[in-house]
C-alpha cells in the first residue's frame, strides 16, 4: 500500500480501512491536473531557489514522461496507491530517487487536491460551454428556418395563442444563453489559485504564489489559506449550473416527447435517435429524450449530496470532502453526454409544419384576436369576451375553427362582425401584428435573430 505518510504510525492500516479511505479508484481522473499543478509548483520552487535548476528540470521531465505513459496506456494507475497524488509521487521517486522526494516541498495534499479539482472543474466548464454553444447554433438555425411556421403557444398545456416555431425555440435559446452566462460567472469566481496554502496555514518556505497562479492561468492566489483548502463553493456552483442546464434540457425533452405522440405529430424523431418495441412492431420510442429527462435527477442528486456533505464541516479540511468527487465526476459526464445527444437529436429532427398550423387553428388560438376585433369596433372588452366564448362553443359543436365559419354564422352571434374579420383572425396576421421586441411577429423575431447572430460570433 503506497502511502505518503507513515512515520507517525507503528501499525499497518487495516485493509478494509485502507480501501474505505482510498480515493484512487475515482481521483485517477485528475492525473493530468495533478501533474500540471506539480510542474507549476516545481517551476516556482526552482525560481525561488528552493530547488536547484537541475533538480527542477529532472522532476519536470520525469513528470511529463509519467503523464505520457499513463495517457498511452503504458503505465497503469492501480489501487496499490491511496490516491492520485501518491501514484504520481511514488512513480517520480522510483525514477529520480531523492530528487523526486523534494517535489512536495511547501505543499500539502490539502492544497494539492484543491488545486486539482479547480483545474479539472475549470476544464469541464469550458467543455460544457462549447457543447452549449453548439446547441445554441442548432436552435438558431431552426429559428431562422421557421419564422413563418405557425404553431400553438400553450399555457396550462392548453392551446392559448398562435406563435411560430422560431419564437418557441427562442425561449430555449434564452434559457441556454443564461446557462452560458452562469458558467462564465462560476469560472470567474473559481479562478483563484489555492496552491501554496499548505494544509491550512500556509508554509514557511518563500513561495511565490502569484507566479504559480500565473503559470496555471489563474487570476491570482487565494487570500485565506484556511478557506482555500476547505472551499468547495465553486464545485457546488458548477453542479447548480449543470442542474439548471439539465432542467432546461428536461423541459425541452418533455415537449419533444409530447410533440412526438400520435395525438400531436408535430415532430418526427430521426431513426438514429429512436428505438422500437420488443413486442409492438408499430412503436418508435423517443428514448433519448426520455433518458435525458430521467438523468436530470441524477445530476440533481450530485448537487444535493455535496450540499449535504459540506453543511456541517468545520474549518479547515476534513476527510468528508473526499466525497466531492465521485458524484461530481458522474454529473459532469452525464450533463455533457446529454447535451451532445440532445443536440444530435434536435439537428436530425423533422418538424411537421402543417400539423402545427392545423393544431393552432383547431385550438382557437386566434380567439383573443377575435375579441380584440370586437373591442376595436366599439364592443366593451367584457362583452367581447362573452361573445367570443359563445363563438368558440358554436365552433366546437360544428367542429370548425373560427376562420372556417361563414360571415353569416359569425353575424348570427354578433352583428359587429364584418368581412374584415377573416383577415383579423388569420393566424399569420395574429402572429405578425405582435411587433414588440420579444414577441413572435416576424419583424420582432428578425431583430432578435440579428442579436443572436452577433452573440454567437463571440
């Protein structure tokens, strides 16, 4: 059992205790970050003459070799090591002897793992952001292609007013745009370097923490060593960001699942993102959308787990904090996988535009516009509301939409109706006369698309 400690102990750790305490099975994902951080630490130690230039060069070269061998599969990370730190250091010492034993000068595993997790999380944020940007580009293209695709807008899952598919997709563009803003904000807050904080009280060695921070791409060093080793706020924030991303994906999936039903037939999901039934040959199931919806709870679980772990921890580092990794790593992979698969599903999805338009018409989504017509012709709003209510009831009985009625039928309900009512309740008219920014009218949507186009160029 390779351990970085032992001088204080006279007995071997019980095997069961060792296995319970060890983190190598999951923190091996941090090998790249651990070696990157170690190289920066060595560069700083050499700069400060804590290590000689030659010692620093030997350690740096050997660390590069270890990483290369791990990535190529030549060197395996096994469970004989307690954690990724002991794996790297043990292999370094085996190859360089006493020189390798100087690597850990002025450093604790506490600030080392804090650094590793920050570096790893920062990389994950960048990868997630790229996936979100890809999804936004897909949504943007659908919006451009569907400025005139009329569909019903809903409240309470009831058809409410006519909108366009472009406008509906724009709501999700806004959600995922906010998600990117949150990621940027989280990255800004986490981007301070904890290395040099030691176990909790810094070190007596003359470290240059600003130099280490700059080598690793941080904005500067953290300003309190106790907080540095016990802070996981950035990880909780990122898991919260991922939870919101997954919530938005889940809402989108729920709509796609609904639109995919025989009752709606708004979309056709590509065969490559669907599955069949083992017993019912007619079935084409939206499994990817359902799995994304289901996996949302998995990401929520990681967030709640870490919040629960951290809520009772006194300063500074405690072993409980080792629990920050397994579920977080799983949440990172889950969210990225869901984003990639959802984007692929959306790119290949076909929209049944005629069905969308017919649904808007049959759902009386232009009823509000019919009421507005009466108001604009001198009818008090409350009376207009009642008249249109009776009109809708008549349409239901006759199985017609409002614009399918004759002028005579309309005038039997109110003699205020004239020939121009048909233009007033035309679905395209209903949509396009809504011109305020943020509304579904074509002119308003074109302005929004120009804003989105500039946003995506950044």
